[in-house]
C-alpha cells in the first residue's frame, strides 16, 4: 500500500510513522506527500511529493485523483480541518476507484469543525462541557468573567482570546467573525488521542497532558493513564461515529472535567502517543488490510514526557 499524506506541512512525525509501518511490512509501500505551500518541510521527507491547489479549489479533486493514479495510492491521510469535509463527502467515490480515505463521515466532520455543533453534541450525549453562547446569545450585563472567545469554525488558536471584562468582550464580538463565547476554564489541559476502526468501534485511547503549547500545538507533554479520560474518550468517539483518528481536548480542575473540542484527524503531537506504544499509523494500515482491529484501550506507557525542539531542513 502506498500512502498519500495531504497538507504535509510540519507533520514530520506522522510521515516517519507511516514510513516505519510500511517499511516493516516489507511490501515496498511508499509515502507520498502533498501541500499547497512549496516550502512545507513535510514535502521533502517523503519518497515523492506534489505541490497542489488548496482543497477549496475546483481543481483539487482532479489533482488528487491524478496523484493517486500516478503513484498507485491505496490510502489517503488528510491532516487538516479544512480538508476533512471534502474528503468525507468524496470518501465513497475514492473507494470505488480503489483508494481508501482515512476520514470520518461528512456529518461527523461537520460537527467537529463547528464548535457550536460540538457543544450541542456534548450536551445531547451527557458529556460535561462549558456553557457556550453565539454572538447574539451572550447575556451582556449578566455574565461572569473571565470568558474565552474564539471563532465558531477555526483552528490552531487563531483569533482565540481570554476576555476579562465587558469592554474586551464587546471589542472581540465585533473583531472576530462568527464567534462563540465560553467561560474561561481553569485547570490542566489535556488532549485525548483516539482511534476507531472502520465500523466506528474505539480501539485505542491515550490521554496526554499539554504542558506547553505553541501556536495551538503541544511542544511539551506527558501521557497520563487516567481511567476517567480514557472512558470519556472512548464514549465520545463512538457516539460521534469517528472512523480512524481523532483528538479530543478538555480541561481537568480537580474532580471536574470539561470537554470543549474534537478534531477527527491526527493530532499535532501524535508522536507522543506513538512513543507511548499506541501505533496509530500501524492501526491505519491494518484497518484497510484485515477484517477488524483488536482493541488495545488503556495499553500504553504512562508518564512518557515529550520535549520538542526545532530541527532545520535545507533544500
């Protein structure tokens, strides 16, 4: 199986993880990468790479199809939120052409990409989550500070701000396009990496504390074998009918857990989960080559700490 990783960007650990899996399989499988930015470092870590239009371009689908035919791709791995609805809606079309796509269904992607729909999903499924308001629902004059405001559809902590008073709230409500407002959550921040098989059954859950975050990505983190987080993680991805990888974000303050975001894709710090023994790239390749995956929920190394640093590439 040859694997195409789209929007390769800085996904070095993920690329290397799939390279390792394919190499150990011993069948000559290769990793191919694509990105709209010719200066994305992930392009140059693969055996072959392609510069492509943005996923919003009308030419994107034909471009990806041509790459799949040229490189005999068997599996596409989308990596950014903007691409997920596209691949979710064309998943069956690619499958009919002999190409699997590691992506959840269209509705699942829509819920995760829209933070207000995510909030409604949590409420409907009895998952603890902070009260969330749309712009026109915020009870000005009758709301406790601090708050947190962010785009309803956004990623990477872009235009996400703490709000300390009404003056700041009014400014950001006008500054941010289509925002949501939530209470500012105290406590330790966690990402829960999870993986589901093609039937939406959870096979692995790995919570990790985000010790240091840069531009929305965890630079320093530690795996934590917390049964509450593991159980919630499995419940969330199965209720949401996730296919393949997902990462869930929450804050823990004493006995209180508050969930606020789900991304149905590989996380930016998936290397920590892989180092702890949960080999998500291996799960992905196995998922499309055998009838089912054996659940290994809770089977990972506790207390593995990751300290990331910059590495340069010269082309």
